[in-house]
C-alpha cells in the first residue's frame, strides 16, 4: 500500500512539472498558412538587429522561437512569421 502511494505521488509530481514546462512556450503568433511565412533567417536577422547573439531558432506552434544572448543573459524571443513582430519574450 505504501509503495502504491509513493508511486502515485511521484507520478503526480512528474505530470505537474511536465505541465509547467509546456506552459513556458508561447505558441500562437499567426493564423497564416506556412507558405506565407517569412523565413527563419529573417527572424534571426531581426533578433541580431535588436542586439541579440542568436544561438538557436526553432518553430514553436505558429511562432519562430529565437534563443539569443544579450548582456550575458539568455532570452527566448517569439516572433510572428507573418510580419516578424515580437510577440513575447522570456528571460532565462
């Protein structure tokens, strides 16, 4: 009985931490079809123009998620691929 209780608590803690990790990202930037999106290179250029050293870029939902360093601090920048508007920033 005690083992089952420990497993249930561990499972609940794992689910809670997984949900928090998923909630960290920003996913809704545009409704446009991907064929209409600007390029990843354009998003990286926008981040570089804002003073960030770009480390990595990926697609998160309908956003370009650019990881960049500025002032020694890591940031996640979420750009709309429609018009490259900065939608959200998270400092790490």
